[in-house]
C-alpha cells in the first residue's frame, strides 16, 4: 500500500527516532505527487495523523480555527478506508511511535481490546526510548497510557505499578509530572496515594541550589494529593519554606529585593505549616530587611493586617460572583462602574502632590518600549504621576478581582470560550448583523463583529486554560489573542460610532481621513454612551496615555515577554466594556 514514488517519505517515516513533533516534522522527507499531479490519499492520511497531539491522553488536532459563527473547527476525522489503511500500517510498521498512534486511533474508533493492548505496549516501548533531552515527553506519553488503561479497563494494576516504579526511579524533575498525570486520571487508589504522601521528601532536593524551581513545582503538585487523601498539608508547606532557603542563600546582601521577597514567602509557608515560632522569627527577619532593601522603584507594601483584610474582601467578592451564572459574571465586569478608577480624582491628588513638592525642580526621564528616553515637561510629570496612581488603583480596585474570578472560573469550569461567545451573541451588539454602506454585498450583510472576535477570544481562553488549568504551558503565549483583539478594538469602536449616527471622518489639510484611535475616544458619541471611567480605561489600555498597547502591537514593538496574562486580561476587559450595549 506504499506508493513506489514515495519510498523516501515512508523510509524517513519509519526512521523516526525523536518523540518531539517539531523534530519529526523537520526530519521527515517531503512526499511527491502522483503522475496525475494529485497527492496520494495514503500520504494525506499520514500527514493528518502527524497533525495529532496528545492532550490529557487523547489524540487531538493541534490546529484549530473558527468559522463565521464562531464555532471551533479543526477536529481531524478519518474515513473507513483510511481506518483500513491505518490498520494495515499498524501491522506493517516497525516504528513504536507510529504504531502507538495507529493503535490509539483504532481503539478510539472501534473500542476493541486488541487495539488498546497494542497501544499500551507501543507507548510503553516509546518510554524506554526517550532521550534525556526529550524527557518532558515522558509525562505526555504516560497520560495516554493512563487514559487508555482506565477507559479500556485493561492492565490497570500493571499500569499503577508501572507509574509507582517510574516515580521511584526517575529524577525529581520528572517525578512531579508523573504524579500530576496520575492524579488527573484518578489512576491510583488511596493506599498508594497515602504511600506517596508519606515519601514526599523524595520529590525535593535541597542539596542542589539549582533545584529550587523543580522543588516548588513538585510540592505544588503534591498539595492536591494531600487534599485528595484528606491529609494535612503542613509537611508540604514546611518543605516549601525550606526550599526558599536555596534562593536566600544565593543572595546574602540585605539590600537585594530578591532576598526580601523570598524571606516573605518563607514566612507565609511557615505559617501555613503551623510552625509558629519559625514564622515569628522569619517575620522579624522580613521586617529587618525592609529597612535595608534597595529597590529601583518605590515599594509601599500593605501591612500584614491590611493584606489579610484585602484578601478576605477579595475572596468574599470572588466567591459571591462565582456562585452566579456565567452570563451574570460577564455582565458584572461589562457594566459595573464601581470597578473602574476615577482618574479625575487621581489628577487632583497628583497635581497637589507634584506642585507642593520639589519634583518640579528635578528632571524626570522616562524610557519607552524601545528604550528611547524623554525628559518630561511639568505637565507630563503630572500625567506620569496620574498614570502611576492609576496603575496601582486599577490593580487593587479592578484587576485583582477580575483575574481571580476568571482564574477560578476557568478552573471550576464556570467560564470558558463557549459561554463567553454565547454571552456576546445574546447580550452584546457584537452578535448583531451590521451593514456597511459602501461596497455593500451579501457577505457583509451577514457579517458580525463576533465572527471577527471569535479567533482571538478562542485563543485567549485556550492559552488561559493551558497556563491556569492544565499547567502544561511553560511559557504563556498570548501573542495571537492580544494582537487580534487589540487591532479589532479600534474597528469595533469606529463601527459603534457610525451605527449610532456619529461621524468618524476628519479634515486634514483639505483631505477627508478617518479619525485615529485617540480621536475616536474623544468622539461625541463615545462621550455620550460611555462613562469617563470607561473612556479612561480604554485610553489607559490602548493609547500613549497608558500602556499604548495598540501602537506597540501595530508597529511590532512588543517582545515575546511583553505578551503576558495581565495585558491579555486588560484587553479582554475593554472588549467586554465596549460591547455592553445592543443596538436598536
């Protein structure tokens, strides 16, 4: 069944040794078309199989998109003829990695025990072939073994023993990922979980200073283990406190901000471990360091009592919101005015603070995202003071609650892409059909802003879930979501003004042009329908009066590290607030 003109492709396919999909795609020889200029169906089938990735034990497509109605598209399906080909390849291939995929697909299709047994055998063989530089693939393959064994109800005891042995034999930086998968698939019975909990010290290494982050990850994975067996986690918190010493010892100088932050972490862990004497001693050290630490920025941390009260308020507020339906949670953040900062009051305070101080006697220099510096004027000094105050106020007043509710909402399953899409479809003008007067055609008659927002929204929640829920996204990648939603914001705002009967054109040197974003935010329609707080939030997010995200995205000034969760959340909040109306 292998076409003769694609022998090299099949040879490279059978020669796969790496388990990393990127290496596989790079090393695979290209296929050739047949004499009619068409691709052979079997080659296309192999390519489709290579597009599948393991996620929580399931083989799913790694390419997704959204259609006009915002529905997620991308599931890879196979015909009966293709499944016959895959069955042939399972018998013909000698490559364990390929055979594990073939058998996995066939079991998913037919639920036949022989395919499940074959998949388990091939996945186990793959584990024995893992190279040190690809060790992260071990937990991914294990997830498939756990998933198939549990759902096919075969070899479960053997798989349990296999998992326990692996945890004992592997280095500590792999142990945690194995435990995480075992907990996720509910593989181990309570007696074995208790045994692991009793040996939790084997998941950390305090002799190697480089083990700090591995220790931290493993111990945080252990916390739900202790919760699952209803065992006090004081031992875990005690080990977390001890782990902080690895960093503290590397920073002996009292003026380093790294030292004081880790001493603070250590104190909190001692308290959670109920080690009161150690907690008191560490807090005394923490307060001593506050007198000597040197920071590039002024830091005014809340006191212990204020921090506790703030967290109590945050928990009370978030718990109340999370008890509400998803649409009520979204409506709260879309409409509530108390959440937003009043920059007018901040300006009054800033003007008084700057004018009554010696700040006007000094030069203030700022650096932009490209490290270009600027000496600020007196007015710009006040603007900067307002901006700094706005950032602090926004983080305390709005962002902390917004982030907590959405993080907990995703973990609990209350919030996801689908109910966000449904909310916009039912309650926002994003879900209403709009018409363009110029170049109108049937396709645009049926267009919705929601169709254009859907890809960015889907990616935002996909990345959000990877970083918060699945804990598999080592580096948060919000590039697609931020770029897409940021650039759509200006177009949405422009259409809103136009649909409400406003004007978005301006005269520039005798030529009619469209207003820029800063001008749109000063448009009379925007001022009429949005509060000053809303407009300040939009300016703070997208213009040079704040984060300047729109300009930085449009001109590609942002680096990979700039595409963080805080920026993505801020952009999404603005999209929520801008869509809170329906149009008549």
